[in-house]
C-alpha cells in the first residue's frame, strides 16, 4: 500500500510493519500493514491478514487494560487501522519476563547471572518461571537493534526521571499480570512481552501494540509442567515459527545471507498461523476483511473530522 495523504497530516513514519501518520500534531493514525520482519529485516513478501490480526489483538487487550492505565487508542475504524492520541514517548521499552526464555536464557546459558541489572538466581533451566516477573528494559532504536539497559542507568543518565520510571515499572507489572490472567483463561502462558509508554501532560499512557504475537511470547499451559520436568521444548504460540523457518533455510539476518524464497505455499502457511494465533489468543473467530485503499482513505477522512478533544486540553483540528 502506498503512503496515504490524510487531512491535517503533519508527519509520517514508516516502520518495519506500521505506517504512522501524525494528524495536527495531536493525533495518530496507525495503519498496520501485512509486512513481516524478522532479525530486523523486512521480508520480501507481505502476509495476508497479518495487519488485521495484530491490530485487532492489540485493540482487544488495550480495551481490557484501560482500567489499569489509560492508553492512546480512540477507535478502530478499519480492520487494520487505529486512531489515537499522539503522546510524548518515553525512550525506553519495558520488557517484562515471567520465564527464563529467549534472550534471558541465552544470557544465562553463557554463564552470566545478571540481565539489565537484575540478578538471576542459580539453578534455573530454560523456560523455568521466575518467582516474580522481572523487568529488563531496552533503549528504543529507530534503526537496528534495541540495546539492553539497567534501571540504574536509565535513572542516572536522566533518560526517565526516577519517580516516573517507578510508575512505569508498576504499570508494566500490573498490565503483565492482567495479560497473564487473560492468557491462562485461554489455556496459555504469557511468557514475556514489551510495553511502550508515553505522556500527555503529566499523565502516563500505554501506547503502540500490546500482547500480540509480534510483541509477546506465549506457551501452551497444558503440559507445561510435564515438558519442563522432562527437559523438553515448550509448545510456543508466537512469531518464533517464522524465525525458525528462516534459520532452517540459512538466514539469521547476517551480512551476506539471503532471505529464502517465500513461495505462495510458505506465505499462505504463515498467514494461516497468524489467524490461528488470533483465534487462540482472543477466543474469537477470525473474519477476513479486505479493504481497498480508496475505502481506507474515505473512512479515515470521515473519522478524522470527528475526533474527541485531547484529554485535559482543548484540542481541536
């Protein structure tokens, strides 16, 4: 899809997956494309309905957590697009982990017993749950990889004021606890995820996507304990299957490596897996919705004429 031209548009940012339009410097339109990235590389073919899957999962979980922290979302006028408030973003991502998995496990396996300033106990195995979830923040990189950073560094360098960072920690743990509870009700374990926050005035807002398969890792609850005791891999529900397919075909995003051919069969299989993820995580039947570019522009134009005021401010277009 080409870049749209929207009324009162003041900025445009094209991310790996999302196209973000700033409206009158006060609102944002986020179009979630069908692009897919892995190892910080956008793959050559889009995945049908992936944008709709991510957008609708995020909307459901933002709605389910707004009693804990207000969020940026105003409305979801289209299956793959959302409109919300523009927030002043914090330059850190709050990564929260309930289990020793992924990057945390690789760090632990290398012999280190500290991650982002958080002490890791001895005697743990891959995928073991922590006694309490841990927060391992990263810096936010516009290009390339995010970098691990400790709570102490964030405060010492003045990246986030201490009082506000403490609030971010509290909100992160509360939203994660809600996500874990909702996942358990669906027969899943929310293993780890990341949150992004921003501000309007003095109020902290949850922004971007939450609890999607692109930002989170899920395990199946049924059989988890048995697999741990037997030292077997856990059954995952996440984008990990895409990374595994790439690695099996010799690609990890390193210089000189070529992305393997994405045949129609591969693209279709990935699309089906995303739809399966949606239905398992939300408990809802996925309904495929195809929207033309002309329909999208017409709908967004109509919606942008009737936006609510900015909270605690007089904000009109």
